[in-house]
């Protein structure tokens, strides 16, 4: 449908009573809490952030700045360097007999 349709659906949801309730629940879960631990996981198309809160709850976050497309654009040289390092390490590994 396209990004503009997605954006409009999100606006519609956010202003609806159900959307307001959903967002209020998210706010309730987070406000006043302390983050005890932050972990990251590779979710194929993005790196996810998981916050572990003081009440034992976990909160899963997807950030646009950790999506693979953004990382490829912003860190192209880093990815090339790391790829080259992998290739060199692979070439040095002995082949099994």
C-alpha cells in the first residue's frame, strides 16, 4: 500500500480510543521504571533492543537507526572493512584433512 497509507493508518490508530488505550498501557509499563539491563539481538532485518526493567518486565524496541538498510547506508565503510577481515580470517583457517 505504501508508506503514506501506513502513516495514515498509524495516525488513525493513535487517535482512536483503542489506540489511546494501547499507548497508555505502554506508557504505564515504562514510566517510573528503572532499566536494569539492555541487550541487543540480531533479528535479520534489524538489531532489536530489549530493556529489562526493575519490575522484571522486558520491553522490546525496534529503532529505525538499527535497521539493516540504515546501517548499510551510514556504515558502508565499516561493513566493507569487517567483511574484508572475515575473508582474510577464512583464508587463514586450515582446511580439514
